[in-house]
C-alpha cells in the first residue's frame, strides 16, 4: 500500500490495519514458537540422523525467514503508527484553529451586541428623562395654577367674611 493510499484512509481503517498487523505479528510469534519446538525435535533427529552442520544449515533458513517476517511486521506497524500520529496531529491542529476562529467570532458578536444594547439603553434613558421632565413641567404648571386658583379663593373669602367672625361661627 502506498503512502498516498494510507493518507486517504480514515482513522477507523488505519486502526483496523494496525489490529490486523498485530494479529499477524501474533501469528508470526506463534509460528516462531512452533519452529522452536520443531527445532528441539530436529535436534533429537540430528543426533540420530547425522551431522550437526547439515541440520544447522537447514534450520537457519527457517529462523532467517521467521526473523525477516517479524522485522517486516514490526516495521509496518511502526510506519503505520507514525502516519497515524501525523494524521492525528494535523486533525488536532485544524480543530484548534477552527475552535479559536469560533471563539473570536463569538467575542466579536458579543461586543457588537453589548455596544448596540448600551446605545439602545442610553436612548431609552434619554427619552424617559425627557418624558419625566415634560410630565414634571406639566404637573408643576397645574400645581402652580391650582395654588393660584386657591390663593385667589382664599383672598376672596377673606374679603367677604369679616376677620375672625367666620372662624368663630364654625367653631361654635
């Protein structure tokens, strides 16, 4: 499988490949254990059959093949792991970049919303103050008119009623 094809694979596929490689490595180790067991059997056979040199030449090929297969599987697992780490690092960097952009955007929107809300509040405060001033002015005018109206009435009553006589007749 080429490096380009590996990069196209998803995380799950890469993990499946890693698991598959691990299983193959396990099988290879089991074969190695079998080969060791057969070696012990062959050692006995060598004693019976003939020269140790002939037996070692025959067995060294088996061990060389097993060791080469083990090394290949180990190298494949290492390469796959490195590629996975690279892919994971790039995905993490992209996720961080997107998160930072989203945070900046949210902060900008928040600042704009705060500014518009403060402006609206200030406008409402100004209008309310104007309405309160107008209302107070209206009440003051009415109170002044009421006071003036009653002040004239008091003066009129004071003129019609002799001083002191009206108050005594009400008290009696």
